């Protein structure tokens, strides 16, 4: 190698070595500055890109748009939120023959207050209704009532309902597939009674037979985009204490039913949704008492179209029409104290 170029290479190497040494010394004197600068440069988003974090608008809970439950019995939802609700309903039955010793028709206005509390994978709920019941009695104990007692209206406390639901997501964090178990009990707290003067001059005190309800349920549901679905498969056990009418004993038999619900809903906009639910109840056991023979082989079917309005901040309004489709629903609606058909307006506040 020529002498001058070799000297130039050596000089460049010495300068590079000195520069590296000064940089190392500066780093030793001020540790972390370069690292901090590098971290700041890494954390800063590029121009025009949104900062890191959850998507705008957050994660909408599918349960907010599930089809609304309506008494008859009510649908059980997966992952129900903590909430309170107040609803008013009008129901009617054109045939009371499912009850012993009475014939006629009835209608009922109901106001109910309820609430639910969610804790981890569990939700606990309660509801207490107040009823104003009107009956048109054509026969009681095989006698015609006196004209002044054929049409009567009486206020009463309704049946207290208590329930619990456990649910779990089956597809990771997705709301597409959720399964659960539900158990609901209904206590016979209603106080509906009527005093009827009969054609023979006697006075009969008629109390609408009441039942303790036990309702275990399997739950399946989920949300897929704007669509929601819920399926319930369970049983209903009706157990009632015996009573009497004018000294005539009324032995209330236990009734067992299979209960199934199929509901789908769609929410094309964040403020509006619609749904429809189909429910079927089949009596499983045979009752020998001739006063309850109409219950044997009972097949009750109803459909409930509904409209839901979301007013923001957890507020929701539901308009629900429950329409009986079979003769069995006329009979079962009396036992369930919900009528053949009903129309419900509900206001809910979710938390």
C-alpha cells in the first residue's frame, strides 16, 4: 500500500475510535437519557394514526339487546346485567274452567317492580307484582251467583318471584355462544279472593288457587353482530296447599310441565331493536282429580313479538304483546295467573 493512503486510513480509524470513546463516556455520565429518548420515540404514534387503546365506542354488551322476558313464564337470559325495572301489563282470560268449581272469564291489570344484581358469573333477581283482578262469574259450585256478585273487581298482592342464573362464555371472550343454568321460584304470596252470594242464599268465599313454582332451566344464547338469540329448555313444577270453598275441600294436585322458549332479536340501530319469542308448555303427568281434568294433556303455546327502545345511559323501554295460540294457553294462563293474552310496557335501567 502506498504510504500516504495508508496514513489517511490510520488517521480515520483513530478519529472513529475517539468518537466512540467520547459517546461511551457520555452515556456513563448520563445513564438512561438515550433509553428514555428511544422509548419516547417508540411510544409516540405516527402522524395520522390513532393512539393505542380500545376501539372507539367501546365494546357493546349483547345482553342490552336480548329479547325481553315476559311473564308466562318469563325467558331466562344469559349474562343478564344488574338492573331495575317497572312494568305495567294488561291480561285477559276468556275461560276460567282450569280452576275448580268456577266458570266465567277474567282480566287483570298488573304493576310489577323488579331488580337484578350481577356478581361475577351469577345474577340474582326478584320481582313483586300488584294486581287488580276483575272476574265475570257465571257459575260457582254449580250454582249461579246473585246478579250483584257476578261482576267483581279486587286488588291484591301478586306472587313474589326469586331467581338465579349462572352463565359462561363457550367461545373465549366472544358473546357468540353463552350457556348457563337458571333456577327460579315463585312464592304463593297473592291474596286474590272474592265473596259471592249464591242462588241458595249461601255466601261462598272464593280464593283463586295458588301454587308454589319451581323452575330449573338450561340456557343457551348469544349475540352475532346486530342479531341475538336465546333458547331455554326446562321444567316447571306447580305445588299448592289445599284449600276450601264454603267448607268444600279443594285438593290442589301437583302439576309438572316441560317448558321451552325460542327467541331471536335484531337491533339495526343502537336505539331500536325488535324480537319475537315462541314458548311451549306441555303437561308431563296425569291428574286423576275430575276437578282438574282439563289440565291433562295440556299443550300451551304463545308467541310474543316485542319492540325495544334504547334511550341511552342504560335506559330501555320494551313494548311486548304475548298472544296465546292454543286452547291449552287459555287454561294454563289461568294457572300461571298471566291470562291467555297480555300486553306489557316496561321501563328498565341497567347498571
